[in-house]
C-alpha cells in the first residue's frame, strides 16, 4: 500500500512539474504600448482629499466617543 501511495505522489508531482514547465512557454508579457496621454504641466490634477479626510476624521471621533461611552458603562 505504501508503494502505491508513493508512486501516485511521485507521478502527480512529475505531472505537475511538466504542466508548469509547459505552461511557462505560453505566458508572454504585454508590449510597452503608447504609455497613455501626457499630463499638462500647466494644469495639475485635482484630487479631492478634503471630502475623504473629513469623513475619516468624523468616523474616528465617533468611534472614540463610542469607546469612551462603553468604557464608562462598564464601571
């Protein structure tokens, strides 16, 4: 029984190795392409940081207040 199990383990490992080695020939990288449009140096990209930052700040304050309230209830 041990011989059959070791034979199957060896054959599956060998088959997996051949599948990986054969599949490596099919994988090809994509060409560099055009690189996309160039950004205009006179007009910087607008990023709305304020909206997300204020929401994160409000969520942090609310979470802190909840933790303080829970801590006071336990006493």
